C-alpha cells in the first residue's frame, strides 16, 4: 500500500472536487434569485443548431480523458500538475465570479421547431443545467485547457492527427456553447481571454515551478 500511495500520491489533487462540487451545487441552488442578465446583440444573430449537442456532450469525455492520460504519465508528472493548475484556477475564479456577481441569460428557445434525438438530449440538458452561473464559460475555458495540455505534451503534441483532432473538437465545443444557447458571446470571449492569460502563466512564465521544458529544435 505504501508503494502504491507513493506511486499515485499525485491523485490527492483530485480532492479539489470536495471544494468545487459543494460550491457549484450551492450556486445552482440560487438559480431562482435575481441575477444579472448577460447579453449582446450578436447573441440574437446566432442560430440554434441542435446537432451541436454532440460536441457539447463530448466535453464531458474530452477533458477527463486528457487528465487521466496525464495522470498515468508517471515519468513526467509536471505536465499533469500544469493541467490541474490551469483547470482548477479557472474553475475557482468562475466560482468566485458567480458568487459575487450572480449571472445568467435568457437565450434558450421556448420550444423546438422539430423533435429528434438531439432536441431530446438538449431538453434533458436544459432541465438539469440552469441558465445561470455562466460567466466565464467553463466549457470554453476547460476545452482550451485540455487542448493546450495536449499541444504541450511531449508525446501527444508531436502527433499531428491527435493535435489536429483535439483542435477541431475544441473549436466545435466552443461553438456548441453558442449554437445550443447555453452561453452568450460574452461568456465565450471571457473564457478565451482567461485561458490565454493562464496559458502564459502556467506554461511560459519563467518563475513558475510548472514551467514547460523547452523543446529541442527539429533536427537537433
């Protein structure tokens, strides 16, 4: 047991869930309270496209899959810690913003023009996920975090198919947040800007203990 714990003691970082989940559930419980409506004119021009429920739901596999892969890269735990720092910092800032600045939107359609497996899945999503606590978009931020982790990974980042597939999935997830009327354009922009800032701090800051190794030039 001692050897097993020493080998996988970095799993302790997942205890963050004991902070995040109760806090998030508490925030969702305030959905009936007054909140600031987030909206820009561009939101009204974006169509509702139910097919984007597929990449939206793939987010729930995409981000955990990247974390699990990095978790078992025991010879380079630093990349796992980098990803966790990136994700958990943004998630904590999201919780703080939602606590201080209750927010939500009024973008969801009152009814669907057609009924199919996609709209059924969306109706379930709408019932289980309130239209509050949306700024910045965690779907956007964490998708960027997962892709950034892949690009910076010494193995995955060198595979053009994995890197390209991850990029396409990331972009489709980001678009899905708007096409499903789950987020305002402002939520998406805020998620992207926060991810850009955190990417610099976590992966490229000289004084960061989690600084990535510099890659050798091709042919070196």
